C-alpha cells in the first residue's frame, strides 16, 4: 500500500491511561486511546512517539566506577586509617606510612572487586528481550529493533517468538503463550482475541497480530526490573563490622588521648609523644579486620563452589548462616517442572493402561509438546506402541482443543483415538450421557488437588466415539525436596512456598512435601499501599506458603518478613523471582535459572534440587564461626595492648613497648591470622547472628585477664629478676606476641580449647610467626637481645596463663550465654572417623577429618582427662625448668678461644658480581579467553607439558548453550515455516496459472484474476522473506555455536605452561589484556632477568660467563652468559640499576620458569695468582 494511502492515526493523549486500564479496556477503546488502527502507524508517527515515550528498554541507574571505588575510603574505619596515614607522613615515619596506606588500599580493592564480580541484574533482564520485532509501518511489514517499538504499533507474533512489548491480540484464533519466566506458571496459557500478552513471554502455538500498549519500564517486565533496581540493602555483616570498628576506635581514641594528656603534663617532647600515640592508635584500630573477614569469606566461597554453590556477593555467606526463613519458588525448585501422569480414571471398567495407551497413540514425541511427552512418559515401556501404525495425525490447536490420530493395529484393524479437554471429548462421545456424572465428579476431584485433566476417547472402524477415561496431569515434587525441607526445619530454617500457580496446585504440592496446610492466596494481599495491613490480617509470618503470586507480591512478602526481624532467603529461577532475590537477605538462584535471576541472586546453585542449599547453609555457618572467632580475638588483643600500655605509662611512668615493637606486633599478628579462614569448626543447628553482647563480653574478659598476665610478667622482670628497662621491653614484646597468638586457640571454640582440633595450616601459621618473633627478641632486631633462656621462660609463662584464660573464657560464656554452659560440660574428643551426621569442617589440616564424637570420652566440664592435665603441667614445667637452666648456663659459662694456621698457595681468582633474578622462557604464546564468563574448570597447571589442542580450561557453557539452543530452535521453526510457505506458493502458483487459463477463455473476470495475482505476489514475497529470515538465523546459529565452542580454552601449541592467571570460579572477559595462560614452546634454553647496580654495570660485557644456582637444586651450578644489557636505567629502593639478561641451556629441564635464581657474573679472572684458602 502506498504511503499516501495509510491513514495517519490521531496521536494519543500525552499521558495515556494506566497500563492496567489498557490491559482490560475493550479493544476498540484501546485503539482509540492509543490513536492507532489494525493497519498500524506511519513511520513518522512512530518516530514522534519514540521521542515522546523513549526506547522500549530498561533504563539502568549506572554508578561511576571511580566514585564507587572512592566510596570505600569513606566511613569511620577508613577515616581513622587515613588520619593514621597523614600523621605518619607528618612525623616522617615512612615505614608506617606505606604499611598503613597499603592496608587501606587493600581494603578498598577487595570491596570494589567484590562489587564488580556481583554482576548486573538489569543487564540480564535486558538480555531476555527480543532483539527484533515484526512491525507494520506505512502499511508494510518491517523488522526494526525491538527497542524502537512504541505504543500503538501493530506487531506480528509467530511460533517461538519472544513477545517484545505488552500488547493486545488483534486476531481471533487462540494462541498458547508460555509466561513461566514471568509469573511462575508451569503450563502455557491460552490467549484469545483482545487478551493481553506480556513482554518476555514466548509464543508456543499459533500465529497472531497484536497492538502494543506499553513499552520499556511501563511493561509488566519493566516493572519487575524496576523492583530489582530499587533494592538497596545493608548487610548484617557490614553493620557488625561497623559496630566492632566503632567500639575499638572510640576506645583507642579515648585511651590514646589519656596517654597524650599525661605525657604533656609530664613535659615529654610533643613530637615523640605524637609519634608513639600514632603507632599505638594504628595497632589498636582494626585496619586489617575488613580484609581478614573478606578473605575468610572468599575462602569459604571457594569451598562452597566445590559444593556447586557459586557466591556472587561475599557477604551473602554471613547472611546465609543467619537465614531462618527460606522462601522457595515451587516450579523447578520444589518440583521437577515436568508434567507427569497421575492415577487415571476410567469408565466401564476400561483398564488404566488401555486409557494411557490410547492417549499415547494420539500423541507425538517429535511435537515436543509437554502434554504429549507426559502421556508418552506414562507408558510402562517402549514396547507398548509396537504393532500400531499411525496413518494420520491431527495436532492440537486451541480452537478444537484436542488431538486425533487414525491408527491400524498389528491385525490391520483401523480405529481412531483422540485426547484433549474433557468436556470437548465428552461432547464427541456417544456414551456421554451414561458417563457424564462420573466423569464430572472425577474432574472435580482432580481439580481440588490442583491436577489438570485430559479426556480420552476411541472409535473403532467407522463407529462412534466412546469415552474411555480421564488422565490427571501434575508437576511432581523433586525426589529430594521433602527430605531437604525436613533437614532445613531441623536446622531452624522454615521453608515457605511462593508460587504463581493456582491455590489448589500449591496446596497439593505442600501436602506432598509436608510443608503445612496454611497456603494463602497472594491476590488477597492487595497492592503495595495495602500490603502492611493485609499482611497483618493474613498472618504472613505464620503462613506455610503463597499461591497466585506476582513479582510485586514476592518482593513485599520478603520485605514484610524482614520488617518482623527475620533473615530471609529466597530461591528462584525465573525473571519473576529477580526482585525478591535482590530484596532478600540471601537470594539463591537454583540450577537452570534465567540470567536475570542469576544476576539478582547472591548465590547461584549449579546442581538441581534443594539439598545443595543445606550444604551451603552448613558451610556458611562454619564460615560465620571463623569470622566470629577472629572478631573476638581482634577485640581481645586490642583491649590487652591498649589497657596494658595505658596503665603502664600512667602508673609506672614507663613505655613497656617501643613504637617499632608495636608495629612488628601488629604485622605478625594480623598477617598470620589470615589462616583462620581454613580452620576446623563446628556448625550450629540454629541460625547464626552477630551477638555483639556475647562477642564484646568474652573479648573483654580475655583482654582484662591478658592485662593482668602482662603486669605479672612486668612485676617479675622488674622486682624479682631486677632486669633493666630495655630488657623488660623485649621481654614484654615477646610475651604480648606469643600470648596474642595463643588467644586465637581460645576464641575459636566455645568449649575447652581442645574441643575442636585446629587446622594444620593455622598451627603452622601461628608457630612460624611466633618463631620469627622469638628470633627477633632473642637476637635483638630493633631491640635489646633477650637470649634463649628468657625466651623459653616467656613461652612457659604464656602457656601457663593460656590454661587460665581458657577457664576464664568458659566462665564468661556460661554467664553471658547459659545455653553454652550445658554444652561445655561434655567437651568433644578428637577422633579420626567421619560419621555421616558429623558437623565439622575439614579445612586443610591433614589426612583425616577432625570431629566431635558426643559418645566418646564424655567428661564433665572441669574434670579434664588425665592425659591433658599431665601434658599441660609437664609442658609448662619443662619449658620453665629448661628456660631457667639455659639462662643460668648461658650467663655463667666461659667460651674457650681456638686458633688455626693455614698456608697460602697459587691458583685462579675471579672478580664476580652477584645478582638475583627470575627464570623465564625465551618466548611465550598467550592463551586468551574467546568469550566472557566464569571459569568452570582448570586442567593445565604451571610447569606442566601440554599438547596442541589440549583442553586447559573450561568457561561455564550454560549461558552460551542456552543461546545456541534458542538460535537452533528459532532456525528450525523458521525453516519449517519456510517449507510451509513454499508449499503454499506452489499451490498459489498452480491456482493462478489455472485462473489465468480461465481468464484467457473469458471464463472468469479480470478482477478475479487480479485477486489471484495479488495472492501469488504475497506468497512470493512471503517466501522471499522466509529465505532472508532463514539466512539470518543460520548466521546467528553459526555465531552462537562458535561462541559455545570457544568456552573450551585449548592450547594452541605443544609446549610447557609457564604461567596461569585463571582460577576456578573467576570471572574472565574476552579480549582481556592479561591472558589466562602463557605457554612456551621450548624451555630447553632459558633466560634470567636480573638488575645490576650502576656501580657494577660498567664491569659487565656481553658474552661474560655466568653461573646460575637455584634453591631447588642445592650444590649444582648451571653455566650461562650475558646476552643483553639494558640501555636505560631505573631505580629500585633508591638504587639506580640496569637490566641484564643471562641466557643458559636447560637440557634436563631442572630450571622451571618462575624460579628465583642467584647469578654470579664473572667480570674478570686471573690464573696463577697468590690466594688464601677458602
């Protein structure tokens, strides 16, 4: 139709009626309100409306990444750290300045990176929109981008199309629409003339035209996105860290203020006083606490990833530990999302298997229809259909509401079978009057249970239809759902069903899963403004589940439960679940969830079923215990150091530690304590929560006892042993360091310290750092040397007080938390067995699993087993006795002086220059990610050989598999449509040729011939469009298949992996500057990159010989020579240096890339020179 012939619709009012009105008004009124007709809009009008309404997409609220990063430097704890950095620079204490600045930046980077890993729910929601749409503009069908649709546009929807905007149907034939991703309904729904279809739903059967009435954020889909976007929550973890930080900051500032005031009153130098106060403040402020807790959660996230639970927000681990209500989506979460046959009803004593067989003969597996697949799945075996030949099959259509098949059996007898809506099948049947009452009763019984009914009839030969029976269809629960819900209940977690299905279906599912009978209809909750009063009236908190739920209902149900003080978890898999997943304290996207649900969720499950959630809850509670242990430890240590320092200065006018000692104390303690992330702990059978009264109470008790113990040692050193003040400072440094790390063994368990065996890595970290602290004290690094005798004495003293502190801890718990008192009376013994019900974390401590065994070694609290008493006393006595003996021996012995004589000789001497460097290959090939995604598996380790084409890593293929499957389905549908249109074209061509023949004989009019010619032209145009569509879809399918193949990261060459920058669970981006792997084709010749100072570089020449040694091959030297001398200089730690490259042969491959190497370059040599012996 020419453009001039298109009626220009009247523009709609600037603000149309609400979307709810346009959804329900009669179709003619909708057309009037939208100013459109079934002929569509003109291109000019569409462009004007696009300017008025905006594009058909979801608008994102983007945050400037720079501002986001800077936000991590704002808050009480960052402020104090920043003040410490500034003061360090003012007093020119540069080591403190750089260390504190590094901690500040590390905290910011950890938090910022976590947010980047979280993903963007809005982007995932946008990705589910249809990319193209078929729109009628200027009387012609065009294919603009879906984002260009406007209200009033007339669109064409075909089988498999995603609905691009909210629209009203313009044609009379019913269509089947799958809107499970929006509403959670497990079955497609039928939509007729004038009905509304929503953006994001999928056309499963039929073809129709529709008029757009809402686009972008005004659509049902867009409102869901807005709910996701509007959610802003502060986690309980963040609030707890803030409370702990504020507590320590206020305490530190107050006590440091007292020290400064006292020092000024005494007349101490102001600069020295400020410097000391600064260092003490830095030691007291928990600068590393956010990092330690984040690392603990990150380690836990890796453990959960091994259990197929991927964490997208680290704080979700702490939230999951405290979840006490879990709102579970029914379809696909509690149920299998697969229709299944129930027990059938038959008439006239027809066997049940005959009813199913006849229904199966009226079904086709290749139709991929959910009902047909369910019926065929109800057969007892594949042999049942053998011997039957289906000669004709009539598929289901929404008008007749049934399928029909003509069949011949093995004896050649012909009969017909049909299945469909029971009332339709009953109306066909000759025996309807006799069976109608019984059939209606059966259908009503199935409906009460939430089952969908399917009628079945048969006609032998040319006889009449005979009604055989009714088949019930339902979505069965998952096999593990009932046991999982029971387990959750035992762990103090209430599971509530939240579904978009009908009330009867929800009640039947809840009955089968033993979830309770109090299922509420969410439609009675009302809108958002009525939500609060309606929630109170319907007792949301006491409900067992909700049916007929829309996204806004789910969102406000979660919100209402949170307002009542609950920590709420939400599971889901569809777009409809995204707002509630985002709002919940812990959103969990189940296996197979949409991208929108995954992006909105805090945890993404990679395996189906709810059982993995229980594992995740157990692991999260263990992780919470580790964080709780560290918090108590950190507070206790701060109190101990602060109070001891303050009281020593005020009472004894003595600084018990120097500024350098305090810095070393803080570095050693917080550095090693990161290993708490791997510790063995028990989980509790009730939700966890930060009990700040208990945390601060126990920490304060341990801190006060620590102060008493410190003053006890101070008294012994000054009044009993009469040591000088400098030696006492070293003595106190070692005592505070050793006792501080022993405190972690107290805080890690509520029972006696032996209740749960610590992880091996924790033991190694503590004792290695304390070995360093002991060596520093013994040999006097930045302090007066202490000697081994006094060091062993301090260890014995600290161990003795460690036993006392353990009893104080138990007493504090029994007072502050009486529930612990009874548990403490039966301390749990260490064993190496692992019963299935055990509640322990393996950690990384060794070959076995350490656990509690309530029946083994049941001893009353206060009566420690004999071997423990003997061991504790013996260790203390031995350390004290040995330390005293060593001290006496070392101070009273006189070492003899020995002399030796050696003769001179002649030999070769050489002038060598020593440097350190790193082994590297001569050349590497980078292996990059072809697509973006999460690394699912790693199969190539560093320094291992690989073959060309070998799989080195795997990126999660699920998102690309979904796209590839969808593109393949679209292509298949388009090809089928093209074939149909080609058949239609052939028929139309034949009809036209026949009419043309008749017209030449003047048997028909020219008008009739013109009509036939127009029909032929339309058929030809339709075929041409089909060919173009198929070509485009073939290209799309090839692209998606290519991207799917690129999820396999393969080695391009034979060689050795020399570096790897990929970890399982890591998010990687295609085209990233940093490759995932670097592979060297040849490592038989290597290079060592070294830096030589400007003082020595002049002595080195190209081809100078060199010898290379590495720690892994002691006593062996590898020959090499200088092959490159860098032309430019650079500075390392204030020293000007030049780059030098040494090349060496590596035939036996003993030198691995990345090894640290020592290089000795022979700058000059001389033979037969007089030399002394080595």
